[in-house]
C-alpha cells in the first residue's frame, strides 16, 4: 500500500477530466473538479494497491486489457507495468472484420512502425494481396434526430466529427480539443485558402447523441450532411480532414487524400498529410490544391501489412475458431507480427511522423 502513495496520477486524472468535460459543462466547475480529483486520488491509489497485491500473489505472465486508456483499466495497466508484467491491449480492429491485440497500446500507441520504408520493403503484394473490404456503416445512436440527406456541393472537403469523450480525442488530440474547435479550424483554413467554390461538409458521429445545432448555420462555407452515407461523402470529397478517426483509414481505402490534425496510427509520410497547428492545416490544403498525391503503392503495402500481419483475423464479438487461434498465437508471441517485431527490434520504432507529411 505504501508504494501507492508515491504514484504519479497527474496524467491519468487529466485524461479522465477531459473525457468528463467533453460530456458536460458541469465538469468545468472548479469545486466539482476539486472534489472529483480528490476522490480519484483515493480510489485509484487503492485500486493500484489492490492489483499490485493480486499480481504479486498470482504472478501472471501477462495481463490482457480492453483499450487501456480508460478507468479503471488504466490503473490496472500501471500496476502491471510496475511489476514488469507484459500487457496486451484489446480493441476493435483497424480494418473491417478484424480485432486489434497489441503489446504496446491501441490507436496512436499501436506498436507497428510509422516508417514508410518498412512497408515499401514488405513482401510482394502477390504474396500478401489486399482487397478493399466492404465498409460497414455505423449504427445511429437511438437519441439522434432523423435528418434527410442533403445535396452535396460540387467541390468540398469532408470533415467527420468524432465522439468527443473518446480516448482518440482525450489521449491523442493535443491540438483540437472539441468538435467546435475542429469546425472553426477547418472553416478558417478554407477561408484563408481563398477558393470561392470550395465548401466544407461535416457529419456528426452516428454514435454520439448530441447535435451541434449552434454550428449548423454558423458559416455559409459549412454544410452538415448527417444522414448522407459516409462512403458517399468520402468518395465525392476533394479531401478528408480528420483528427484521427477510422474514417481516415476508410478514406485511404477509397484512394482519397487525407489530412490528420491529431495523433494517428496511420500518420505516415506520403500516406497522409498532417497538421499540428492552424498554419500547417492551411499549408496542407495548399499542397492538395497544388497537386499533392497519395502514394498508392505505399497505401497498398501498408494495408496489406495491417491485414496479413498486424490484425487479428475476425471480430471479437463473433469469436470464431480462426479468431481464437489468432488470439492465442498473438498472446504466445508466435504469430507473424510478433516475429516481425522481434526481427526488427531497434531498426524501426513507433515514432511520430514529421510535423507535416509534405515536408
């Protein structure tokens, strides 16, 4: 128990507060924040002590956790790592019909390299071919209002909103802190671009019940297409701007140019453009106007690696025999991904891409 008093909970508490504040303005109240912070300090230190004791007694070879960035699981991870116990992170797969099971983390923290040459040197595509999977539409939250499909502008940038309290936003979005900020940043960049024919089409996340009605008519450059199919919005767009959504991956699958404004597992040079501040977002749009192209060969190699090496085959919800075998091989570290990690240890690392992919 004594070691729990030395535990640094600053990052854990800040991340949890960001997730709470994305749900309600109540969590900006200083008194509420103070009480909640005090409570977390007590509860999570007790939880940490509990799991340190449990792992000390049970001595597991590994701990398997869902996501790992949310409470209470984040504290469990800290306890396991303090005892040098290996942790595996489960999550929904990056590709349709797959699951992620990673020894380092999920989303931006995933352990596959961001070095393009690694994928360009991957096995020939005739050995590990990749066929674009069918994109699965997301189910609408039961509290979402019904909207009719809108007529799309002839020229537009597509911007998918994300669930604001999700760990993709709370943990991996150091610049864009809200959907309102995402809206304002993209509108500002398009206005500065000076193209009178270019519009911005936004779509609220189907799984998030809140409607951003204050933004619907805020600027005549912005159009909300909440009931248009996401695939249609991607295919007809000049480019897609996303924080780090899986819509970015879907857009790459459909050969669309993507700009990320957050930390993303697919932030690879020549695969996407990346902006870590407002001026860079404008420059990314300028680069697209001037003819920047997605490297389709790199795209195919990257997705081939995700499909045939990194991903666990099958959805965890279905748990077929093939899926269970893939999970077993990953946990035992005898699958192709685990072997690849061992072979390239020290040669490639999970490093963020340069400030902008167009440099």
